[in-house]
């Protein structure tokens, strides 16, 4: 049996999320439908680095699946893309060690969240959070530094999470940058709780509006209370940008 690792991007606009569910179109379902065709009716399950919610996009989602077929690396990408809908693209697909696991081997994930602050642009409505007001970029950038490190992020986790254990996570990198009329938040960390990035951004927008100070992030973290943080930013501005694994340059 061969284990294949694939890096995929998708436009989340018309998906009910990544993971298969009873009602609604999902990314996993589309990939597995393609694999059934490649494997002549055999069901092949796909494992992802993690789920994304409805309308959330991905630049670098990573999945793996097992196949009895002996297909060269360059042909896997071609075969998969030939069967993908227009809103999913396989960026690469290659043979890896059988021990590789797309979910359990993750050492870092990167998410980006994009805000558009200029006049409404209907062509961007599915890909940014349109705020159309000026924000204090320096204050939001300062706020980012308070979330870097290991913290209990209970305040930034959706109340309906299915996480049973602790909510301690480590953020390695957090920035807020402005280029033209777009503001981009970048978060890199060991892992993220349900809606964590969107709640972080929603809270930092309140900092940008000067309703909170950057230092308030400390008190919100320490409170371990979802009610202390800001609103959950909408999904369409969020992108799963990159997933990092040990020995990422190694492939068979």
C-alpha cells in the first residue's frame, strides 16, 4: 500500500466546510469522489491536517490517503486535478513514508485573515471581511504581541467546541500588516482551537477601533472567559495558508 500526501487549495465559498457531513457540499467529499473514480469504485478515505468551516478558504491544506495503485508522483497531481471541481486545486501530490500522518504529524499551522477597509468591492465579498473604516494598525500590531507564546486560549475558543482537554496552545508568530486597502493578520502556531483565529481577529478589530487597548489582550487571556473577547469575525476572510511537518523536504 502506498501513502500519498497532497497539498490542496480551495475556495471555501460554496462549501459547508472541509469535513464530510450529511447535508451540504464539502471538500473532503469532492476529493473522495475523485479517488473513487481513480480506484474504479473502491472507496478511499482522506485524512486532513484539520477541518475548515463553511466559507473558509485554504491555500495549503494537507491531506493523505492510501492507495494500492503505483502511480508516479507527477501523474497523481494530473489525475486528481482532472477530476476536481473548479474550486479545488491539487498543488502537489507525492509518495511519502507509510508512517506520515497529515493530522498527527503537524508541527505548525499558519492562518491568515484579510480585512478590506476601502469602499465596498462586491468582487471581494467572498474573500475578505469588508469593514470600510480606518483602523489603528499600530495598536492591532501591538496587540498581536500579547498572544505570542504559550497561553490558555479559552477566551478565544467557541463555546460549542468539542475539545475535551485543556485549551493551552502556543503561538509562534502573530502580526498585523497593512498594504494598500487590505489589512492582513498572520498567525503561526502549534495548533488552534475552534474559531480561535476568527475570535482573535474580532477582538483585535476592537483594538483597531480603539474600543480596547492592546494591553487588554492580557486581561482577556487571563480571564479564560469567551464573553470577555470580541465577536467572531466572519469566515470568508480566513485562509488556512500553510501546514508544516518535520522533514518537509523529504519525500520518496
